[in-house]
C-alpha cells in the first residue's frame, strides 16, 4: 500500500497522473472504525496490486485537504480515476467488499 503523508500538491499530482484508480482513505488516528478498516485496506491493496493504488490521508494532519474533498466523517474512502472522483464510501468495509467496491 502506498502511504502519502506529504504535501497536498503531491496527492493532487498523484491523482492527476495515475494510470490506475486511486483509493484515498481519509482517516484519523483516534478513530476506532478507521483502525478497524486498516487491515481490510492492506488486504485489498495486496489483492489489487497493479490494478489500483491506495493512499492514506490523516485528516488531523491534512485538514485543508480533507475540507477540499468534502470529508465530513472518518473513515471515508474516495475512489479517483484520471484525477476525478468516481465514488465514495463512509464507514468500514471488509477486504472482499472493499475490493468489489473498487472493481465496480
């Protein structure tokens, strides 16, 4: 899994330039459901290696980025293709449901 904890332009550049779909996990360290979702993200990222990229964004550290993407709850997963948001999901998914959500 790719983890991004760098400046906002790096995420935006990744979203715009990635040939693969990018799943952004907006999370917070104090969030129990975020911690519960983490193993499912790891498993789905492994299963979808070469088919999708996964990026984590800590909303406490990147408040402006979270606000720009309209994040109002964590965890929120946002799927981007060619830099554009395709869909989002708030809440916990298991690894299988997450992989299906990315593939659809």
